[in-house]
C-alpha cells in the first residue's frame, strides 16, 4: 500500500511529505505511548497517534518510520511539522478515531507486523 492510499483510506489531510506519497508501506501501529512504540514496535512504517508533541516525530525517526498520522482531527503545531520536514517524515491528520483508523487500514490490507516482547 502506498502512503497515497493510506491518505485516501483515512480521508486524511497531508501536512508535509508530498515526496513520500508514492512510498510503499506494509505495516502500521497505533499508540499514544511512545515508550511502548520504542519497546515493542519493530519494522513499522506508519504511526497513528493522538499524542501532540515533538517526541512523536523523534520516535518515528528512531524507528525508521516514514509517516505519522494524528487521529481525531488533531492538527500538530508548526514546530512538529517543521521537525517532520527536517527528518523527511510525512505527517497527516485524520478525522477518524484511532480504533477506526487502524481498522480501516487493516481492512485495506495494512498489517500490524511482528511485535517484540522481552
């Protein structure tokens, strides 16, 4: 699935990362706890979250994710978008709640991938 397809499925608005829309993604995760993303998420390309701070972008960068999607219609501040542009991470916002957004992407063919448990 491409990021353009993700955007279409979620009725999302792209805030930055036009050049990444043709990127292929195979997995996604949804979390508001960045510590869980760092501890348990491996090989995920897309992060769905309602958390609104720069740590979300920094976490996505550390995990080699290509896209962060803010749920529930939340729009990140310019500082978050500017950091994402600098790190070459696409940022979108969707009106859907996290559960619905994850379900729509799963139904569309995006999988959760493997999780790592200690």
